[in-house]
C-alpha cells in the first residue's frame, strides 16, 4: 500500500444500528418524548445508526461513530463513500482523523 492508493481499495463504509442496552434505549426514548413535547413536535427520534469504516482485508474497524437518525446517517454514508472513491488513503486518513 502506498500513501497515494485510492482509499476505497483498502477501506469500506457501512451503517449499523447502534447497539444500546435496554436502559439506554429507554433513556433515549424518554429524552425524545420530552424533547418532542418541549419543541411542540409530534415526531419522536427514531433509531440511531453508527457509521463504521473497516479494512477490506481483515474487517477490522478503523472508525465507528454515531451517524444519527436514518436520513442523516444515509447522507453521511454517501459522503464517506464518495471520499473513499475520490481520495487517496493518506488524504482520507487525514481528513477523517483516523489513527490519531
């Protein structure tokens, strides 16, 4: 691997449903209800996803971060996948602050 290889040759990105304990799920639900009531909104926040970037060769995680609700998470995933296709591995690592 060289510093100028395309990042998508070595890394891939996907969304995974956030793993929360029952207590944390209940807390998020309660906070969503209170937030919706205070904001006068009838929508309660749905599930939260993690953006996960892994090494193609080993499957090892190099990045896991909260990506937010589905519509936000999908946009973030598109952005990361575009960066993986367009940037060198060195540029991607620097931009997304990997391995720091």
